[in-house]
C-alpha cells in the first residue's frame, strides 16, 4: 500500500493522539531509513534515542531471530537465560544492584516509585520530590511525577505525594524536604525538558542530602543511559551512585523493554506479589538487550560516542557563529541540544522534507541523538542539510 492509502486507514482506525509527518516508513539500516516511495532519510534522532545502534543493527537482528525460533515468551514463574544475562550486564555496568524488567520507560519509573514507597512504608514516608521540566512518562503516576502542567492538563486528580522543585536548585530542594519525603527523583540529563544537564555540585549535593536525611535517590536514565553520554550511565560523570535507576528506550536496541535497577538492600522490599509485569523480562526483548551490551563492548562504542560527540558539538558551535538563531549548544556525548531563539517546529519540518530526521523539544531546542556508532560523514551530511535549511529560512 502507498502512503496515501495507509494515512486514510489511520484516519479511520488509529486514535489521533500523535502529530504525524505524512511519511510511510518501510525499512531502515544503520542511520538510513526509507519511505514507501523509496526516499531515503538520514536519522540523527534515532526515534527518541531508541535505535541506539542504528536501525536493524545486525547483532540485534540476529539475537532476536535466534531467540524467536527458540522461545519468545516465558512467564516470570520460570527462569530464562536472557533475563539473567541482561540483569547481570546492567548490574555490572552500573552500581551492582538487582533488576526488575518491564516494557517501557513509564513502567520503569512506575516501578521505581512503587519501590521507593513500599521500602519507606514502615516509616510513613511517601512523598517524592521531582523537578521542573522533568519528563518521567505518561501513566497517571509518572505524569504526576512529571513537573510540567502541559502533560497533566485534563487528567486530574493526579497521584498524591509529588513535590516539584526548580531543576539544579539545591537550596530550594533542601527547603522542600519534609518528614514525609522518601525519595528524590530526577533525570541526570533532562531530555524532553531541553537537554538540561544536572550541575556537578547540584547532583553531588542531592546525593549528600539523601544520605543525611535517609532518602532514596532515583535517577531516570531512560533517555540519557546506555552509553549515550560516553559512559554507560550519565551519573558516572558525577562520582556518585543512585539507589534506584530507571532504564528503557535504547536498552533493547529498538525492541520495547524497560528496567528498574536498585541496590540489593532496597530491592528486597519488592517481595513476591508486590509488583509484576506479564511481558517484563521476556526472553525476546532481553536477548536484544544482551546483544546491545555485547555490541557496545565489542565495537568500543563509548569511545566513538566521546569522539563523535565532541566533533558534533564543535561543528554545531561553528554553525552557531554563522546563524544568530542558535542561542546555545549544550550536551554530553551524543545527547546534544541546540537552543534557538525561535520556535524550532518549522526548521524540523524543513529538515525532514530535506531528508534529515531531527527533533525539536521544549519548543526551542533541536535534539540531536544519533546512534552510538554514527560516523563523521553522517554528522557532516546532517549538518550540511541543517545549514541549508537555516539558510533557506533566512535564519
Ligand atoms: C521517554 C522517557 C520516559 C517514558 O518512556 P516511555 O517508554 O515512553 O514510557 C521516561 N523518562 C524519560 C527521561 C524519558 O525520556
């Protein structure tokens, strides 16, 4: 079927809760994606950082194909090798905790919220502090944790017990802690909020505050984790460790999977019967996750992220010199935001028409999150398109 026919079907049968571009995607390979008419696009956004190793990475494809022919689903009352191996990878590459598996970022955060509450339940503490411009997901609890009114509008009453504080403001945070607070939850680098990087003093101060007051530190690394910043997890740039961490998006290299990992002494509060997910940790998704870790290791991709990240930031800063519309370039590794002094929607629309997938978040921030194995020539090609678009729009 062609683009027009599929769009007609969507218009009739699919709930219109997304703003979609009129493009029917049919296949992808590495940084390239094609539509039904055979047009090629360069994808430097990776679908919200999901396609961590590019589209249809051969190791991920092979892992899924092999696993699919053996066992696709197994209920969590049995054991499977992929779930065990993926938990081991996550634990060994982070802070030595234990994992609970689910299917998305919202569910990983939901599990983190539930764990923080049940772990603190004997003390009567249940409040969780989150931050301005955060994004933690769309379930009713995670949207309550998300301190942005635009995501909450129309869904009242929200889940009780969330307190919001300005991001990177340690004094305000200290004032917000009370005798009912059980946890502090934040993205190490805010993604949806516009690539806002936690200051080192701030995050270290949060850790210290948690230690002093006996609070749990929950880091949402759903977007910034899995090597995107040049270390496996963004908190590893800060010489601190969280107590609980949420992962999803890129964890399965394109397959839907989420994970919450927590220090063992906290994780044990999640006793049998307290929490579960039917599909969580299924062998198919976990085999993809294992392939992602193996590929990052085998291809030394964290090194590539550092190199390509600093190259991209340098090139974007050069672009900034020529285009006053660019206010600031900021990022860590391959999680990069280019802040404009205009709304970026038109620029992104033009980029997509010109064959480049990028995204604009928080109205004015162009988000650049190519796969970890991106090459210099891909970045050059993308920036040439962006430059032409800015030039043609007289920006
Ligand atoms: C995308 C995102 C989520 C939600 O993940 P879903 O898989 O869409 O539920 C949560 N936290 C952060 C930081 C995200 O970027």
